[in-house]
């Protein structure tokens, strides 16, 4: 028996964000480059947690945030990711399911516990992330529900989860299932591609024509292609992915599909509070508009509107009804 | 050997707030009176949690929130309260200690787990609370550090924790230790006085002249005294407590000390987002000003400024440097 058709299913880190504010001097004292992401061991995460100020906990994870955005935009969404059977895992699961997102990945007993991301937000709204992935990196291909992936119009994969072997195998397997079912495969790059040899694997996936829609910011695109100029990046990638989407923060975004290239400005924001999740929500807005078969420019605009909402408050998931924001 | 002198020590619930927004209709469907507080069992809390939307987790607890405010106002503060040895307990402890608040109560193994308060915030910024106190109600007089209480200028006690027998005994014991050391005892009423026979015990404590500073809102004062009119409440209580402080939400606050009676308006707020913690922060501001030996009116004003800050964002603890707000 087939499953009810789904708009989108994502595979990504299942983590809870621990968000605190800090001064620039704290980042400097730790040698953290502002805006960067690093992976921590559990011990390192405990040390850092002890050193930071009071925090708020909000469910996170890049692709999971995008699914929260997709649900807020009215899409039917599912998420595959690994939490442990602990309080933070229960919080993560609640926050997905309460949005109507299907989340059936069975929790593991642990250790490791559910992953966390310590997010330090400076006065300029930049976020610097330190992630202890915990259970998140224990995801295996066995967690995949083949019928679920076959039923989804889009399978959305997260670059942050590309590093560890078993989750990467799960994502590759999901991409193949989706492609065989004639579905769209979207992949979002992440800064963690800079870690180790992840880049080659992503390039291999792209060269193998497994990626239909590729998201990334200008920095990530340059790193992926090795090109210094964004036009060179586009030339290097445009023939290998169906749609190439490049975000440029406050400078807006570019999309390239075949011979078509469109560019939009960023949507205005009264006060930028916390830039965490901007890329995640951009992807949600873009894909939601795509599913409604909106023109490429309208897809970019939906992305910038969803990103503008999320950077106007703390936390990487929407806090308002995005459907009113991007009416189509 | 004596301990370093402390400005204030509080005894209260050690819980983590789970904050979600909801429509009025959700409250109605559950039969929750807007603005109210109820106690839940663990099972009831799980049921309600499943029914509410995505949430953010921020450490809470009425007196603990006041200590966060006191620390943000530059006071040296300590907190006594019971968490379990679990992830939410670790979050609560971190959020206290990272503010420089001394928090030495040893966690218990559990069950029960660390307590939570499910806070539903409606569009009008009113908060409706459902508390599963968990480990918080396992506090016993054995957790008291006599020297710590003797060293603190003020011992601050929370009405919410007045219900269960052992925490009540701990608070009474702390009040006696403080009084014998010639320290100030402050008590904050709470809506939970309406539950069971808590009222009589509080009245007994007041009649016994154990309370130097009594905080409460107009509703709580009416319930405590049985008087319909706020002036009658004042007449009933003014001879029994050194300082009587009555908050009236947007209508400001009144303080009565001996023959002196002063009243102030509420401080202006651009957008009221979430009224949770208004009373907690009011008490922190008032007591901080008292410790600086400010006139009674200035104490009220400090209270209203601290309350105004906290209702302008989600969460019951200050997010800005309160010292700049109430410069004295």
C-alpha cells in the first residue's frame, strides 16, 4: 500500500540549539572566528557550556529548521534524523511533531546523548556555532523508510551531516531512492564542508548528477568549486545541477537554471537580531515556491522573505505565519 | 569561619519553562482560565505538552527568576532549589551559575525529573501556566546551608513552593534562621495560594511577624486577606509586615511602610510580548533599590523598570543589562 504523497522529506542533524549572547572578546579569547562552525567532543561542549552565559534552548538542525519553515509555509513535510532517548531528544521530537512534521526515526538509548549546538550571538547578530553532534551522527541507512522517500516530491539533504560515514551513506541511499522514483533531490552545502575531505564526496555526488537543486552561500560555493569569482562558480556548476541557488546574505541571492539566471535583493529587516537559520529558511521558502511552480525569481523572493523573518528574532525557526508573508 | 556576605538568597521552585504561543481557543478547549496557574502530574504534563506547539525552553521558577534579576542588577545572590540529575536540571544549574548566582543544592537522582512549567502565551501577551513541579517539590530542610542564610542581607521566599510540606518546612526554617540573624525576610505571594489550605499557613507566618517585606499583586492580596477593596487589604496587613508591596499590572504599584504610602505608575513598554516574570522582576528591582537604601518611591520605580524590561520579550528573566536601566 502506498503512502500519502508528501511534499518534502529531509535528512539532517537532529539537535537542540543552546543560544546565548556574548561579546566579541569572548569569541577572541576562545579563538573562534565569528560566523564559523566547529565540531566539539562532549567534553569540549561541557567546557564551553560552563563558560557561556544563560541560554535559551530551541530545537535546531539545519534541514530540520528548513522543515519547520516548510511546515509553516503549508507544505506536508517529514524529517529523518537521530536523537537519543533523553529530555533534549523529547524536546526535539515534540517541536517537529507539533508542527505537523512526520518524524518517525526511533530514538537510540545513548550514549551519546542528543546533540546540541552552542550558538553564541554577538551584538552584530552574527552567530558562531559549536556543535556536539551526539546521537545525530549515529544515523544509519537502516533508519530510512524507502516508501516515505519515494512518496516525497523533494528529498532534502544537509551538508552538515555529510561528514560521518553512516549518515552520509544514508543520505546517498536516500538520494538514489528519490532519483529512481523520479523525485527531486535538493542538497544544501554547509560550512562544515571545509572539514576534512567532505568536499570531494559532495563534488562526486554533483558530478554523478544526483543533485537537482543545490543551495549554498557564496563562501561555500567558492570553497566547493575552488573558484574565486562567483561567476566562475556558476560556470563550474550550472551544467551539473538542475537549479543552482546561491545566497549572499545582505546582498541577496542568485538562481541559475539552464540558460536562465535571476538575482534578487535581500528582503528588508527592521532589526537583525540573530542570523542563525537564514540559509535554512531561505531554502524552505525557495522550495515551497518551487512546488507551487512559481517562476524562478518568485522562488528567490520567497526565500528572502522567509530568511528575513527568521533573522528578526532569536532561534532558527519561524515564529510567525509564513503563509501570510509569501502569499501565492 | 564566616561566609562572604551576600546580598540575597532565595528559596524557590527550580524549574525550566517550556514557552509556546497559542490561540485563546486552545485555552478555552482545555478549560484554562487565562492568566492562571495550575499544578499537573507528570502524565498530565506529557498530555498537555503533546498538544501544544513548538516551544522554547528557558530556565524559570519565580524566585529563581528574581535572583537572575538581582544578579543582573549587580547584587550578590544565591539560590536554593531542587533539580534532578538530568538534562533540564543541568540547564537550570547552568543558567543560575552563569549569572554568578551561587547554586549549591545537590541534585537528586530522580524520579521525579526536574520540574517544568508549560507556559502558553496568547496574542495579548498573557501567560497561562501549567506546572509539573517534579524534583522541585522534593526540597527538604536538610538542603539549607545555615551559614549561607545567616550571611545574606535578605532571605527571599516563594509562595509557589509553599504548598508541599517539606519545602514549606525548609522555607519556615530559613525564615527563622534569617530572623535570628537579624536579616530581612521577604515573601512573595503567588496565585497558588488559592490551592488548598496554603493561605492559612502564609497568614500564620505573617501574623507571627516572620515577614519583613511582603510582595503580591492586587488579586493575591485580596485572596490572602479576604478583603474586596485594596485599601482594606492594606489596612489588614500594614501593621503586620514591615513593608507591603502591591503590584497592579499596567496600573502600577503601591508600597506601604509604617505611615508612609507611595504609589507609582507602570513604566512604559513599546510592545508587551509576554508578561511572564513581571512580578518576579519587580521584586528584584524593588529589593535591589532597597539594599541601596533608596527611598520607597525609588524602590517601586526600580521594580516597574525591571518588570517593563522582562515583559518586552519571551522568557521571565532579563535579557539586557538592568544596571543601565535603574542607575542609582
